[in-house]
C-alpha cells in the first residue's frame, strides 16, 4: 500500500506486508503469464529502498544522490513562460483548444525535423510527438508484436532482476526512479517476446544480448550476434556514457541491412555530444531504410516531469511486404494516445526557438561541467573511468568486485547514492554509474567524500 506523504510531493510511505493467508474473494481472470516472468523489481525502487534504510540508520546523514538520471536544475524561463502563456490562453475563447492531432502540433513537428535532422531527409510528416521516449518504446513494442525477436546492448537500461527482499518491512522511501530509465527488455517480456529469465546467466531467453565492454570499445562484435527483427541501440549510451563512432554506426546499419532488421535508435543524449560523433542514426547512409529514432526533451530542457519526446520514422522504412511502418505506427498512436499536452508542446516550440536552443545548451553545459568534476575525481584516484565526454554518466570500474558491494560501501561510508552497474545487465558487474545530474555544490562535496574514501 502506498499513501502520499503530507510533507513532500516527492516522498511516499511504502508499507509492504506478507500476503494474507485468507483471501475473501478473487476473480476468475488469470494473471498475464508474461507479467509473472518479470524479475523481483525495478532497479531504481530498490536503490530507493536501500537509501531509505540507510537514512533510518543514519537519520542525520546528508545523503547526496548521484545515482538516478533525473535532472535537477530549473527549466529555463524562456520555456516555462511559453507554457504559462499557453496555459492562460486556454481560459479564453480565442485561445482555447481541445483535442489536438495525435501525431503532434504541426509547427512543433516541423521544428523538430529542421532542428535535429536538417538536411538528413527527415521531414515533418516523419515525426510523431509523444509524452516521452519511454512511452514510445512501449508503443513500438505494440507495433512489432509478440512474435518479434529483439537484441539489446549489455549493459543498457535496467533489464535484470534485483535481489529479492522479504516483504515484511515498513519504511518511508523517497521516490527517486526517473521515468526516463526505459526498460527495453521489460517491455519485451510483457509483450511475450521472450522466454523465461535464466538466473544462472542473468538473462531472458530469446533475447540477443550484445555485450559492450571496455575490451570491445563498448560496441558489440556484430560477427557474433544472431539475426533479430529489432535492434535497440542507444548512443550516447546509458549507462556507460560511451558514444558510437561514425564507422561503428555504419557497421550497425550495414548489419541491419544484411539481416533485414530494424534499428530502434535512442538518441536521448545527443545534445551532450561534444565531438564529431553522429547525433542521429540518419547521418549514416542507408539508415532510413532500416532505422527509426526515439528521442526526448527530458535531459535537454529538464522535461523529466513535464514529458515531451518524439519518434522519427522515415517513409523509406518498410515491412517485408512493402507496407510503410510509419502508417502502422500512426494507427497505434491514434488508437492508444490522444497526443501530448498542448501546453507542453508550446514549451517544446519554445525549446526550439533561437533563445530556447541557447538556454538548453546552457543546461547541458552545466551538467557537462559536473561530469568533468566527477571524471577528474575518479581519474585522480587511479580508477579506470569511461564515458563522461559525450554523456552525463560516468562509468567507473572496480575490478574483481561486485557492483552492489561497491554501491553499499559508498553509501555506508560516504552517504552517496550511485547506481550498481550490474543493474543494467551482466556485463555491468564490477562497475558503478555516477550521474552528473545534481546541484554543483553537491557534486563538489561528493568529490571530496570520494577522495576521502579512496585516497
């Protein structure tokens, strides 16, 4: 049972109890067997549980969270003022509007196409505006259906179970899990695309896990990867912070073309790229015939709670029978979605104005500076550090150690919350992810504590 806290809208009281021995009544509807395949819990609620237990033990501790990928800095005023104006206009006869186009506001779709895809051959009609990339991933799973086979990067967004916790405790937990931490695998499990979870290898059956480690430059050896219908690929990557090069993405596109597969390219962190790495899969020749792209305003404009994203599906992307995939996705969107909020879409348009783009670059620059502080800290302590250059995540290696053990050590001795790498897949064990989303003073203080612990 969850009851709202009166003290803070970001806190809730979680009361978990053992199932009652006596059931007064139950329906005759069987549980979806695919839901039963899902593992013990989502990574971030488990981190929140452990953080809350830590606060019970150390009630006066000043806990710093560098674990969850949730933005912390205010949304720029040029954006919020546009939303406020649109909100106010709804109280007038001239400004009121009801249902909008499910695909999104025409001006916003055009602005997304011109801003992010320029001369790449993606136009307004290819853009579907949404309430965030995570929701679009689930809608795409409906599009692909239960018979589709998938491949995912390992590590990638939370995909595996966490240690089972006896449900006999009562505590207050802070809700920290960012909604943008998409679970490609969990949505596939729910759709019925997978086999059972294999505890010995910590993987679901019928999923192709593409191992991405320092040894292969965080890019899979495609010669070892079996053919699947769909390839989920995120660059810059969460959690490793790595970015695929133009050569690597060219290999990926060719691999998809050779196998007749579809790439779902997640570019949610593209604005963090500071070198010449591709910001869109459509920069690669031939990609429009084998790829679609999912993205979001969440980490650019602080829209993690506001909710606005998009999916780009080129006209050239076709099923095996020649039918345009975008037409089926349009049907999914019109069936399952009434369109993003008109107020939020006004904010999206403001984001893509000249002033709004400059404001978003400033927000991204702030988190980049945080990232540099974190990278410099762990590097100075002698750790192997990956990511951080083109993403707001730092992937720190602790050879020979369990990720959860490192997470527990850091929390116990420094009161800092990180994220255990194994929560993102088997290849993540031995690493922790440190997020650069935080207030500057907290990042500096965390750096001081890390140095004190590992000097």
